[in-house]
C-alpha cells in the first residue's frame, strides 16, 4: 500500500493545462475575448487495483476533499477569468475497473467544485476509459448552468506522459471561459440563461 499524502489518497502527481485560443480554425479572430480552456488532473493510486470490491468507499468517502482541492486549483489557475463551462473525465490503469474512476466523479466530489465556481446548475458532462501512459482523452465541456446552450458544447484533448500506470487513476476536470469562437448554430444564448433548472 502506498503512503497517503492527501486525505487517504496517494497522489503521485498533479497536472495543469492551459489553452488560449485567439482565432478559429479558418483564421477568424475571436469574436470577443479569447477562449481559455483549463484542465487539472490528479494521478491517484487505485486502492482496488487488481481486485473486485463491492464497496468503493475508500474512493468515495474522502472525495469531497478532493473536489475542494480541484476547486481551489481552478480558482488559482483561472485567476480573474470567470469559468462558464466545465467537464470531467477519468483514465483508469489496466488493473482497475472503469467504475473505480467514476467513483471519483460523483456528486460528493463534484459539488465542492460547483461551490468554488460560484454555482453550477447543469449536470457535468463526463467521459472516461481504461488506458496506459500517454493515452489521449477528449474531455467534454458544456455550460455550467444551462445544458441547452449549444455554443458552449466543446472539448479539450489531453494526454499524460507517464500515467496512468496499471495501478493508478487519473481524475480530470476541465473548464472554459466562454463558448466556441464564432459559434453560430442557434439555440439558447448564454446571455439568456435563467440558471434555475440546469437546462435553460
């Protein structure tokens, strides 16, 4: 068993990523502010690697503390930029189950991140898979208060050079400061969001 260094977790490494997009794919300059995308990943030892357990409490019970730390880190990383979109993902090493990664993406872990962002009515788009070091994952993004805002459907592609090892999980949260540059597919506008039910 690896020594715990964050609550009851053993975290080997934290990753942070920043993208700043100034123009779209055809060279059109940003219609307003540049698009900033941020991602934070935690490489965590999987206590259930190589075995089945009906209970996943070792992962779930301390997960609110992990969520608080993700929330703290995104506030530091984003600085004065307001976060309007979010998404989450997990990468599970070959000795683990996909379920192990999902255990760290449930509401106990997610709710502190919503608090750190000043709210988040919408469900958080999510994905995940099993893989080894260097695997790429596309983390989905959507508006944090209204899922029907089409302009904010987006993603960020990430790869982690030395993880996950077979007995590790990588938990990932991604964030954005605006919708896609020159989004023009109609639907609910971000400026018209009511933010009451997570949809509109």
